[in-house]
C-alpha cells in the first residue's frame, strides 16, 4: 500500500490529523522510511493504534506479528522477493489447504491470486502493520540485503573515502567480476548505519558464511552468503581498509570511512582475525554523531554527577574509569574531556585506538611496532607542558608508575582499567606492583560502570512480579511496593527486541580518609566495598535497581549488569 493511501486510511479512521500526515509524508519522501515508522518515531501514533485502524478499515482481523510465532514451514511457501515487494508474510498453514497471510494492503486481489497459484492454498488474509511485516521478513528470511543493494545501485553519488588520503572512489565498483560482492558488502555496511548498529561480524564456517549485527548489546543474524564468497568478501573489506590482501595468516587492523550522498559520514574500525575456516572480520561503527558528550545525559544520578564533576576539576590527581569491554568507558572519558576542553587548557591523550577525533585535543595513536606505547607517550607528554593527560589504559607497572607520577606533580590524569567494580581496582593496582601509599596519595576517584538496555517506550507493558523475586535482587521488603516492573513486548520500532537504546549505571568510590586508611592496612576488595557502602557509595546493583524502580530497564538487565551486593 502506498504511503498516501495509508495516510488517507488513518485520517479517515480519525487517529491522526491531516497536517500530521502531510508532515510525515514529507519526512517519508526525504528519508525513504515507511510512513508508519515516521509517525511512530515522531510519537504521533503507536504501532497498535495503526494496526487497529487498518483492521477496522478493511474489516479483517489485525495481528501483532511481534507477539506471534510464525510457522517456518509457512514462510517457505512464499519467495522472499515477493514478500518484500508486496509487504506481506505468510503466518501459518491451517490444515493442508489454507494459508494465513498477513498483508499491509489486503485490498490487492491480484496479489492474493498470485499467492493462491504459487502456494496452491486458499489464502486467508489478516492485517499487520508495515513495520511488523518488515521486521518479520528480516527475522524469518534473514535480512533484506537485496532491497538495500537495489537502493545502492540507484545512489550513484555515495562514496567510500579511503582513510589517510584526499581522494575518494565510487561506492559501486566498476569491476563486473567483483560487482555482487561489492554490492553485498556495501549493503551490509549501509544497513548497519541505518539501524545504528555498534558492530558488524563477518563469520566464515565450514558450510556457511554468516553476518551478524550487534544492536543495543545483542548479536543477531542479519544475512548469509555462500561460504565460497568468504575470500572475496575478506579481500573487498581489506581493500577498503588499505590492508594487505595477501596476508591471511596474521591479524590485521585498519579503518574505513564512508560518506553517503546525504552527507552522513561513518568511521569503521576493522579487525581481521584468521580462523580455521577463513578470516573473521569485525567492523566497529564509530558514529561521532551519536557520541554523547553531555555528562548530564550519560545516566548518572545527580549526586554521582556532582562527585564526578568535582573530581575532574581538581588541579591534579588520578581519575580511573573501570569496567569490561563495551561498558561505555570511552564515552564517559570523552564527555569529561569535552567538559574540560577550554582554550586555556592543554589536553593530550594516548589511545589505542583513537576512536573519535575531538577538536582542540592532542590525540596520539599507539604504535607498539615503532616503540610508541602508553608508557613512552606518557613520558613525552610530561615534556609537552600538559594540564590534563588521558591514558587509554593502564596495562602494566611502567605505565601505572608514570601515570601516578604525573598525577602527583600537578597534572590531572584520566585512565581506564578492566575490573568488575571500583573496590577491585585498588587490589588490581597493588597486585600490579604499585605501592599502596602511592595509590592513596594520587587516586582521587574510581568510577565503575556498565550499560543497561532501555525498555522500548513504544511497546512498554507492565508485568507482574512476585515480591520474593525483587527481594532476591536486593530490594528491601518495605521498598517492594514502590517497584512497578515493565518490559517491552517487541515491535517494529525496536526490531522486535523490546529494548531501544542503552544507558550507563555507575559506581563511584571517592578516596576519602577512611578508604585510604583501609587501603594502607591492606583491606581486601570485599572489605573496601562494605566500607565504601557505609561511606555512601551507590553500588552497580543499587544503580541498576534505581533504573528498574523508575521503569527504565528490566529485571534481566539488572541481573546481567551487576553483581549482587553482599551487604543489604
């Protein structure tokens, strides 16, 4: 069904005003997004409202595909290209002669006739939303790469800008032999950009080649290719990243920069790893447009934000951000640097790799092969008249000692460590060989963090939870009535996941006199944790429970993002 026809149906049903549809149609023409998706994103309608209106208009049952398990046997009866072209999907086969099919436009009798001929079944139509059908097609048919490739064919001005050069090449390669592979790689990359994916995984196995997207922390299959295509896909990505296509025995790292005709740019960090069935390639999408540099929007509670700001404005000392890979440490550090980045301040950073380019900050990319390491960079920084130094990670004793020395001689130093929580960071430093008295005299604040997925506001529903479950999570019995638990049932707006976006939770251990004295006495991580709680530290579990209490996240995310407190 055309966007105009959908708009007319929605206006006739009285769920939107004509001027709202007109504005949404303008956005639809500019971006190519489905009209229903535009209306949902703008907060004008919810998916269930659109579905109800369409169901009433056609006098047919409406079906929420996100809450319905589609029969895979039914899907195999209809070709994927037909499902995509007419925005429909078979739902289930009833007996041996009837096929239930979800349509966005059930009025098209010609399509029904074609389906009857192809499937040799009587077609029972139901209505579903456009977004629901598109999401279901991607889920059950394995993505919509063909459609995206066709769009790329018509986008002749899209370019791939090669890193480190001033030249650019057309995104569509003129080499006819490499055409299908070029189109496939471009389609995957551009689809990932549109969906705001964080990582793309190209994975060869014995009998198949899989592409997966990581979206909001979750990996999901996006497309498949023949295993015979694996070497060509690897070579194409290596060429784009200016890597050695002949080297297949060693890992390689590079970067790709894409610029679309719309003006949108994206950096991809490329990692190639030889595996037994070929080379696995992971692309990390570095979207500066989505980089959150406003500290007030990171997810910190106000009291935590006050502590953090006070620490970064100290004239000297060491601020440590800790957490596992992918916990948002880089974003927190960049937000702090952006806050401190003033014309009268000299900031130098040592990073591996440099993920985002920040105007006004001197960023250095580590190159161990030529001796440019965190330790050597730190030594050079001290001769560069710095005010603030950022070290990507304290990995060894030498780097730790130089960072501590810089922090005690009039410089603010910001760095990261990979530890589970704030108290364990102290133990890690002492185990590394740094004396406890140096740790207590230089470290001013330790921040541990995780990311929790936010419930999709479009499909958010309340769920009943037994009080015993909350108590087991760490909620006190008297607080249980204050908790209203929600989850996302899954919709087109969140790709059926129930989550949309992520937010950080924080644990901040301020190095006050009580904590310092305990460290000097050789306190364990658990003893430090209990002592810090007594001093007012909000643990990761407490921070996650606060988000749960406000209806921002789910119980599953609380369990995944934090360790249960040992003391209630």
